[in-house]
């Protein structure tokens, strides 16, 4: 594989999931009992042989820093290269970047120091497992300026789409932004490959011309005049662009086929947090659920995901729920379609219910 550097946005479109990003960046949203969203883009890069990764930070990134540490869980604690946290500024001023293009402007100093031929830029707002080396291989064969990765699926309910049209060779012929349309479309998944020198030239041009939108000012015109190609990703993909999609992405893990696709073969790495095994009393009833280390179950759990250290009291019933770390569900509680953030306590006898399209959400640290 050609030498490649990675760049990951840890905070893009945080406003789409305000419930989960009040106290953290989007990349550090907990997922699946033990992971964070950033683990997927970062692990894909490491598994593709990328050993220098710049992480573009923004707001509320303390939990992200705590999670990533030195990068040793991803084998990125290195004297040269490795994991590098990039400041959240659009230029030499103290103003936070407001969009993707300004974020890339802030990362240009990092990219100038890199000797790698290619750069992979990805967001940390989705669950997937992609071999980036295959995208780079196609990029080199087609001699493209930019290669955009897309996934074919139905439109959702948010207005942050970038949809592609391509010809038979895979060349992008048009790009539509925020144009929701019925049916299956080619959705750009916010992963692209370019030559490092080419991306730096784009950034310089953007600065000189006062551009503000990466998609509107760069991608759309380039699709008409440049050489932009598309790479089709055919595996499991779920964007976290709403509380509903977050709920779905977690519930999908109860499907063995999805679990196997995501976690068999190449690993998804995350921060190690050793704890005692989960404990179940004789009265506990658990079915079709993921129960992680440190949990103590005395009641009934069905079709749910329990993060580390969750306690479910006697006679309590938890169905179709996502309970994050250190939650305590009191005796006799009834929970259905609930997402509770970390360190939540639900008093005994309490009943809470939502639905799949609108889960009931409990903020971090709440006592109900």
C-alpha cells in the first residue's frame, strides 16, 4: 500500500444528536457496550496500515482525550507519527472552526509536515468497517483527484445528505447536497482519499478565494470540471445522525450477522477497561441482550444493551433499552425503549417508556 496519512474529524454535525453531545464530542459517543464512535474510523485506518493519524478536535473533547490517551490501544503510541491531536482552530486565530473546510485549513500545518503520498479523511459519526487500502488502490488506478466513498441506502429524516451520481466507470457526474429524495441513493459517507499535495493545494485555493463550504465550493464544481471518482462500500453502515439512528445502530448488534461483520476478522480496537465479570442471580432472566463486565442482574433484561457496571434490581424489567455505564435500575422498575446516559439512577418502582422512533432519553447523572 502507498504511504498514507489519516485525518479524522471528531466533532462534525454534533447538533444532530444534541442529547448525546451535550457533554462530549460526537466521536466519543459510547456505542455497543464498550466502544466509542471514533473507534471505527480509527481502527479502520490502523487495520489499513495507516500509522500516522491526525485527530481534529473541537468542543467537549475531554472525554475524547481520556478515551484515546496515547493511542497505545490502536498501536499508535509511536516516536514518529502515531496519533496526533490537532487544535480546533481554523487558522492562527483563536476562533473555532465552523465547518469542514475551516477544520481542514487548521490541519494544513500538520499535513505539510507529512511525507506520505496520500491522505484519507474521515468523520467519526458512523458505524462501519472499511478497508481504506482498497479505496486508495482504486484511487491510484483511476488517477483521480479525489475518491469519495459512498453507501447505497434509503434517505433518513435529517437534512445533511450528500448524494452522488456516477457513470459506468465510477466517475462522479453530479453531487446533490441536502436534497432528500425517496428511494435508495448513493450517499457519500464522509470518507475521501486524495493526494496529500492535491488536498493542500485545494486548501490554499480555498483560503485565497474565501471559500466556506467544502461540498459547495470544492466538491460540486470539481465534479463538473475535475476528476472525482466514487468507491462503493457494500458492508454494514449506520450513520449516527439522530437519536433514532443511534438506537437502531445499537439494536442492530443484537443481530448475529451484524456483530460478525463488524467484529470478526479485523478487530475494532478500543480503550481497555478491566472489570469483574457480570453476575446474575438465580432470579435473573436475560434474553437476546449484550451484558458487559461489572453488571449485576437480579431482574429481567430483554433485547437490550447494558454497558459496564449496570445494576438491575429485583423484579425490574428492562426491554429494548440502552443503559450506559454505571446505571442503577431500582427494584420493580419497568423500562422500555429507554436510552440512559452514564451514571443514571432510576428509583424503585419507576416506569419509563418510549418507542423505537422516539426513545425516552435520560441525561448523564440524572436521578429519577
